[in-house]
């Protein structure tokens, strides 16, 4: 299977690198500056799951150059989605590839389905705590990583079966889920709480459990998001909601969200994609989500990077 990773941030390089390490045909679609950095510094992963380095990295910078691709891992930030959709359209038209978006949230699914067709957009997401260092190498700081995926249209069965065959070959978890929409919602619920609280505190995850008031705020975000999931037709049991809470508390005390890491660096953050998306769903269903709305108001000034 030929896989193109569109985007070479920490997430894209990590999962693309793991598949490259396993001998798969992996290439990266990136901007020219990032292509030059990969050519100079190579692809490198520093990880508890095992280090990996390669100097043989295939990159593309123009969508018309891409050929013979079966699957695209779309690994960009939510605020870059609208910019890359025309490139995704061109590549899909040229290759017939399926697209597995690894973005957080839910709004991107419909946007991509409108752009390239429902049959082409596979459900999925990734879970990892990682960042890029000054050389563009991945620093994986959590103890594990997971990429979950699943069929959203009957025409995706074969490509999901092919991806499933790779699970035992890679140093990460590639997990096929039958009810991928529910798993996507559980991730959206979690990341909205985790990223929102850590970024608003500007502190790592240990402070959530240590402060009863902060923990109560995180729980309220989880409950508000679970309500939105139900209104969208995805019903979570009490046990499933509790599992999201346990995940929130399961990190090492110094671990933090990618949104908080981006804030520390003065980079743009995904507040509009995550919390703004939740507010649009709340407006759609005419309900109130006051805690999410408050986090959105606190974080919105940082949307385009550190305010000057």
C-alpha cells in the first residue's frame, strides 16, 4: 500500500515514520521549507516506543506531482484545513486515493466529504503527545501512541482491511474500530476538555487533579460535550463518559496538550476548530454550553499566536 502523509508536523512524521520504519512505501506532501528541512536533517523520532531515523525521505510540494497513492493521512492542524482542501482534491482526482483525516473535532469530516465525496473520507484520529524540536525531529513524550480508523462508507472496507494488516508490523497501535464515529466523538470530548483546561491554566495536566475547582471545570466540559454528541446521534453510556474522565487523569503530571505546547511557543492554536466547533453545534441544537463558551472566550485571543 502506498501512503502519502499530507503534513509533516509531529503527528504526521511520527505515524508516517513508523510505517516507513516497517518498510512501507511512505511519502510526505509538505511546504518547500519543510521539504528542505527534511532533506537536510532527515526524519527522526525520539520515542519511548523506540527511536527511528531515516535520510531517505520522499517529499512532494506540488499536488500535480503525486502519483500512485492508495491512502492519504491528512495530518494538518484544523486551522489549515481550508487551505489544503484544494490540494487534497487534486491528489484524489489524480490518484483515486482514500483520505484518512487525523484531525481533532468533527466538522472536518463533512467539509472533506463535500470536497471529495463521502466514499473517499475514512473515519479516524490519532492520539499522541509529541512535538517537533528545532531540527524538525519528533520528540514523543507520552508512553504510547494510537491511530484509530474505521469505515464510514461501504467502499472503504478494502482499504481498512489493508491498513489492518499492518498493525503487527509497526511500533505503534493501528486499531480498526467498527463504530468509529463514537470513538471520534470520545476523542473530541476528551481533547476539548484537556486542551481547553491546560491552555487556560497554562499549566500541565497534573494541576487538573490537584485542584478540585479545576477538575470540576474539566468535568463540566466533558458533560457539555457528551450532551452535544447525544444530540448528534452518538449516545455515550455513563461508563464511557467516566472513561474519558479517567483518560484525562491518566497522564503524567508534567504532560500537557498540544494546544498548550503551541501556546508556549507562541504558535496558532486550534480553539476555533475545537471549542468554536462545539459552539456551532450548540447553536445548531439551540442549547447552552457555558463552560466551553468561557474557555473559548479565554483562548480566542491566542488563535493566531501570542497576542502582541
